[in-house]
C-alpha cells in the first residue's frame, strides 16, 4: 500500500512538472499570407464566390488554431505572435487603391495587449468579410476580359515576399495563392532572352503533347528562377483552372513545383488544388494548417 501511495505521488509530481513545462513553452508563430490574383479570372461564373469561400476557409481554420494556442499557452496574450495578411498581386491600371485594402486586411499579434487580441478575435472576422466584398466589387470593374491586365505573381515573389516572411526559428510561414494557375503579364515582353525560361507561361503551347514531361526536363523549360531562398515556407496554390488539354493540370503543377523548389521550398511543402470542389479545398487547407 505504501509503495502504491509513493507511485501515485511520483506520478502527480511528474504531471505537475509536465504541465508547468507546457505552460512555459513558447507557441510556434504562424505567419499566414494570402495572395490574390484579381485578373480577368474573376469574370468566370461563381469565381468570386469561390474565392471568398476559399479565403474564409483559410481564415477560419487559422483563427480556430489561434484560439487553441491561446487556451493552451497564452491566456494573457504575452507569447503568441501570429500574423495574417491578404496581398494583391500587382496589376497595371487597376481602378482601386490596392494599398488601402492590404492595410486593412491584416493583423499582427505583435502588440501584446488585450485590446489588440479582442480586435483580432472578435472584430477582424467581420472586417474581413466586409472588406473582401468591397475589394471584389472594386476588382470586377468590367465584364470585358480585355480591360484586365495580368496579375504579376512573379513580381510578388521577386520584390515583396522577402518583407512578409518571418525568419525566426520558431516561425512557420504559409503562402496561399488564389489563382487560375497561369502567369501571363506584359511587363517582361522586352529584354526576354532566347531561352526556354520566362517570367510568364507563354511556353506552355510547346509542351501540350505526349512527350511533354521528357521535353520539359531535357530542354529546361519553366519560369525564370529568382535569386531568392524561402526554405521556411509552405505554399498552397488554390483555385487552379486548367485549360481543356489532357495534361494541363499536371503541366501546371510541374511548372510551379520546379520554380518553387528552385527557391529552396521543400517539395513536400507545396500543394495544389483545382477550382472545382470547395470541400476538397477546405480539406486541403486544414491539412496544410494543421
């Protein structure tokens, strides 16, 4: 009996130490970035509704994980340092203030006070919904696809992503790109060298054949690599809408994967989803943010 009592006391002490250690543990900082392609793809039937549904799935999954972290580690909001931001890929001649929407579609737990936490947990979800409506209403300024310029995702990786990434060892960065999967824009038509690498996807027509994969690898087709390294980044390309060619989705994934891995992103941290089933997209988002 004495031995049993001693064992119970030992287990209680171990449990107490474990709980204390858990309370002192610093939670992993998650930095979630959503990049929007607001080119003429938003003219497709129900595309805006699908975009909003996808953004909401990302945000709600992320918000729930934040609440779990607060309950487990940080009821005083002293250690959590998560960040969330929506960014809009550059387009020429847009009739709305891109910077305005980016400023209000973000939050940061860097401010260690209860008022900031209250805003993020209670007020920001409503603000996100309202401002996404305003953004997409402004972004759909014409029903004619010729009035839209391409979304410059290549430029975002080249010039903007560095400033958004958290490089702390205790941080994980997530980039969700909402796009049809095609990079077409006008900024780089001049000064393109005669190689099989481009900052857009004008080369896809050369690869729509049965031997596309061998040709892709052997002749080094793809996007121009950037002199950037983002090893602490998970990338999820959502709402891909492949053209009606038998190998198109696989071809797009191949192009994106090559480009992203050349920037130091682990192949196992790259995900793709078609624009066809919101349940599949939501499931993938939960998998990535788990």
